C-alpha cells in the first residue's frame, strides 16, 4: 500500500473514531452531568417509572416560578427552590408519602430532596434527567393554564443543550 493510501485510511479511521466518540457522548450527556454534580444522596426514579405510577406520588417542581409557569409535569406542585419558603404548600402531606422532586435536569432537585429528608420526609426520590428527560421521552408537559404545551424553560443556553425535544424557552 502506498503512503498516500495508508494516510487516507488513517484519516478515515480517525474520523470514524471521533464520530463514534461524539455519538457516545451525546447519548450520555445527562449521565455525565449528573455524575459530575450529584452524589445520589436522593435516590433516582426513572421517568418511565414515574409515568406508570404518577398518581402514587406527590410531585414537586423545585424550579423557579417562571420556569414552572412555562411548563411542568402534570399535577406537579411548584414549591420554590427554597424549602423554607415552600414547605407550607405541601406540609400537610404525610411525611412517609412517596415524593418525587424534579427541576430541569436533576441537580437542583437533589439539593431540595436532601433538605426534605432532613425535615423528616422518608420517601423522597429525584426524577432522573428531570423535566428534560420527561419531555424527551415524549410525555406531556402543561403550562400555567393546565394546557399541554411543547415549550420547556431551559434555564439558560448552557443547560438548554440537554433538552433534545420541544420548544426551548429562555
């Protein structure tokens, strides 16, 4: 094989390797992000598991009010990012009732879930990938009027890259 053909083969193989690496990273963006920022102090629940049994959970949206108003998971209660400001919105709940917390991707909700556990809530789970994963799985989100919407507040352009479907709102 002459040097030019060998060189072209090496370039071709390098491109294939880079493309496969890029594809692998794309498939695990949320995984990498959550491993970097979360400690798993609040166990995860998958979007599929929540969807199948949503009526069994108290679903708490821990994002900012403007994010919640753009869209949220049906029947979710907005609780603010600060436990002390929002504990009263669901304080009457049985502390052993299963609770699912979520935010955009699952980082802020883990922090909120930790605070709930410290307050005595015993069954708290963090929605893996949060509302982005929920929407990306094709499940409905609703706006402040309770109507199904395609819009999702993505918090910022940096975080917006993790939402693969829907209309991104900043």
